């Protein structure tokens, strides 16, 4: 994940929130959110954490469970043992082996098939 800034907020492991969460800066979720999340900085969904709702952030690093769509201007990373169900829209999306994903991806990418002479 991108380095958490000094204006980072942390939602603790025993905290449950129902409703919309929004703010400036970064967010680390260790607990549970039932609702939409929108932050201006990077967001991390820690192992054991759950978000049931859509997420908007600068970037997103998922170690826990996301049931909803995520839209980021930067990268989204789905870590091993994470679980994601929804649509992921980002500048890049990385999915590690061992993760559980049921997603639709929307990102730009380039495939390098080599030069025409290299294929002959």
C-alpha cells in the first residue's frame, strides 16, 4: 500500500459502522463498515476487516473482504487470502495468488506481443 499519511484515520478491529464514511486523507479499516466509503487518500482494508459497500479512494490495498465496487484513481491490490466481489476500476489492478475474487475489471493495460520479426 501507499505509505499512510500523517492524516490517516484508523477504524479499529472491534468497530462496526453502518452508513456512509467519508473524509480527507487516508483510511485503514480493521473493523467492519456497512455502507459507502469515500476518502481522498489511500485506503487499506486489513486482514479480518469487512466492507459491505462501494469504495472510492486514491488507491486500495485489500487484505480483508470487500463486497462492493471499488473505484480508484491509482492502483488496487488484492492480496493473498483477501476476498472481493464487485467491480474494480483503477489505473492498475493486481490480484495475488490465493485470493478469492469474483470481479469485473475496468482498467487500461498494454499487452506486449513482441515485434513482428521476433515472432517469425
